[in-house]
């Protein structure tokens, strides 16, 4: 059996090659994202294995059908970049990896919250500039005294909420479908707006579906307490970036940690073609001493990547053995 894996980095390559040897499949590795243009490389494959934030579009699914490749097995959670209608039209099945390590993303959120509350970027900049005295005067805030607002209490949001509770913070939450087994300490709010009014630390864990476009807009940002911080490891489209920049510029917000960025695909295209990122919102945020920008790497730990690769390949084996998927996705 041949499997073609797209969008692979060095860590994934190591795990994929180990699995290919252990389970005896032929592996083709492609660094670029999967697209109709490079799909000929996958001819003869039982499935495409992929991870990308760029689109899985109609031409891609049409080409898969033409090459008789019936399955797209994602190595990640998010499915917001898939044209499900096109996948259905061409009879392509899709699987994802719904849980690979909520703990990895949770630890990243904790790091982001602490970096913002203790003003670590400002501190680094001051130290690099030899300004020891200003750095000594920068006072931080204690996470355990803050109200943490978690939007979306699925696999990741709930793990974040639990850690924040263990640290001693008051945890409030909003989810369209609150957990039925919620512990006493998890204080669900009746609306997103109610949560926003109290969240000193706001962290987003909902999918980047169209319906969630600009969930955090100018009006909602204005509802946050003064000096709140915002952490986005969900998807870039959840925040109106222009409104976020305005809230930072006016001093409404004390800081932001942006792992998933609204204009991520523009930046990706520039990087892939060897250019320096020039997207203006990205440049503005990058320059702010109270904003931490990371390139969509909250997920990126060794254990998480090992799970992502293994579970995706498990789905392909299940499908080729009896036509069933362990983690089917249907849009
Ligand atoms: P999940 O499906 O387990 O949970 C999502 C929760 O969001 C659900 O409980 C759902 O009811 C809720 N929800 C959806 N829309 C909502 C809305 N408008 N208002 C309130 N609640 C809403 O997903 P998860 O595993 O926790 O992952 C969440 C997201 O995190 C993924 O969709 C993905 O976009 C993102 N993610 C990012 C990284 C990263 O590296 N930055 C890694 C993995 C996942
Ligand atoms: C996800 O698993 O959905 C992520 O956001 C990780 C990313 C590498 C696509």
C-alpha cells in the first residue's frame, strides 16, 4: 500500500518513516501542501495524509477522484479549511485526529498567559536595549488572582480550564453546548457577552467555522475589563484583527498572544515563495511590545506530533481493511 503525506516537516518525517517501516507501507513525502497541481505525486496511493492551514478545495478533490484516491486523512483537528460540499460531490472520505494532545496546547496557553501577565516581551526588549531600570519597574500580575474566561470547553478548552483552576484562578466559561458533567468550579455564563464582561484573561478554543468569523469584534472587545489579555490558539478568523490592534493601541487591552492569525495564509504564501512577511496587520502586531506572535505552533510538541501521525495512519489502515474510519469527519 502506498500513502502520500503532504505538508510534512522534519519531525513528522521521522515518525512517518518509523511507521512505514513498522507497518510495511510505501511512503511518499511531499513538503508542500496538497493541491490539484501537485497531486500527481500521489498517483497509486490508497490515501492522502495531510496537514495544512491552506484550503482543501474542489480542484483538489476532483483530482483525487480522477486518480481514484478515496481518502483524505488529516493529521490535525481543525477542518475549517475543507470544502465539504466538493468532497461529497467527488465521493472523497475525510478523517481527522480529534484528540492528539490537548495538554500540549494547554501548556502553550499557560505559557502565553504568564508571558503576557509578567510582561516578558517588554522585559526582554528593555534588557536587550540595556534598560535595566525600566525593566526592574515593570510590575506583573499573578495568574491565580485573575478571572480566566474560556470560550469553547471541548477537548482543549476544558483542559485549559482545568489547569487554570488548578493554578487557583477563577474560571468562567461559555460554550454553545456546555458540558453536562461540568465540575462546580467551572462557572458557565449564559452568553459570550456575560463572559467578556469579567474575563481578565480571555482564551479562545472554538473552531474557525464561517459562523465564528470575527466572534471577537470591536463591540465585544470593548466589553472586556480594562487591561484584559487575549490569547488566540483557536483560529485566526475568530478575531477582527483591525479591532484588536485598535484595542491594543488605545490601551484597552494589556496584551495579546496570537498563535493563529487572521491573515495566516497570506503570510504562508509569502514564506513559501521565499519573501519576508509584509501583511500590514502582522507587521503592526509583531512590533508591539505587549503582543506575542507565534506561527501556529501551539500544537507542536514531540508527543503531540507522534500521536497526530499515528492516529492519521490508523485511520488509513482501518479504511483500507474494512472501509470504516475511526475518526470520520462530515462537515
Ligand atoms: P472541540 O470540538 O473539542 O471543542 C470546540 C468547542 O467549541 C465545542 O464544545 C463547541 O460546542 C464549541 N463552540 C463552537 N462554536 C462556538 C461558539 N460560537 N460559541 C461557543 N462555543 C462554541 O475542539 P478542540 O479539540 O477543543 O479544538 C478547538 C479548536 O482549536 C480547533 O477547532 C482548532 O481550530 C484549534 N486548534 C488549534 C491548535 C493550534 O496549534 N493552535 C491545535 C489544535 C486545535
Ligand atoms: C489543528 O490541529 O487543528 C491545528 O491547529 C494544528 C495545525 C498544525 C493545523
